[in-house]
């Protein structure tokens, strides 16, 4: 199995040209609306849900599916593809103290008896990390881990009215949303800066 992700290019057309909806993360710079496909959810439904949750905008239709990219991680990294408890030892009867959701990228430390010892660290800021705000180490079942992630890209259109900028609370953060001309976009964090070529290639057709 692999983890499935979605990314949304939300575009509006003004007399002055096309603009892209951008999201400013309070600790990680400029980003695109994106997220994880839930279990038993289609990528199409996931991207519409993520746009609503992260931008506050409703009725933003999909205009085109722009393909996908697969990412293969090195042996010392894995992504969680199913929610799980984290155990203190490679044994389901051992102490378990935390529930974690799917979608986290984890450091792989060692394997034993069908379990993998993993570590997660949450940095205070990206890309310039000065410390980690929290971290955990523990054991999770091997079958809940994958080293492959597939990201689907979508073009969506918006035709309504919005403030110049607005804030949305999502995923325990407050995001600031605004529009930027396609020919004068802000600097996006890596690897999202490379995703923009998917949009430019489509619009250039």
C-alpha cells in the first residue's frame, strides 16, 4: 500500500489576469492547499474537502486532474498509512501511550517481530529549524508503514468574492489566505516550489 496525498491549485480569473490562491503557514512559509486522502476516500473528494477545510471556501469545483507523482523514500524513512497506537516495545501487550494519525513521515530506527521502531520530530519552523517542539519514539506495526507516497494534483476554479486576505484555523494552526498573480508568485517552501511546474505546464498547453 501507499499513502495518497492531494494538492490543489485554486485559480481565479480577473480582468488583470489569473491569480493563484496561496496559503501562508505560521511556521513554514507559503504553501498550497494540500492534505492526506482519508481511508476509503477518493482523491477527488479529498481535494475538495481539503480546500474547504484549509481555505474556508465552499463550492470550488474541480476543473482538471493534472496527474500524480510518486515519491520513494530511503530505507531510514517511512510514512504511516493507517492510524495506530504507538507501543513502548514490539509487543501489542506493552505500554501504549499515544494515538497517531496516518500521513506522518517517520524516521525508521530498527525492526523486530513484525514491528518497527520509529521516531517523529515536529520542528518549530521551516526551513530554518532552531529546535523541535515535540517528538516521540516507539513501535508501530510493520503493515502500517510504507516508503511510497502518491500525490495527486488538481486544478480548481473560484469565481466568488473574498477579502484581500483572511485567516482559517485548520490542523491546529492559523493559516493566512490570499491571492497572488501567476506571474508574480511568492517563494514556496520545498518541495512545493517544484509542484508549481505541474500547473504551469497545464496552463501553457
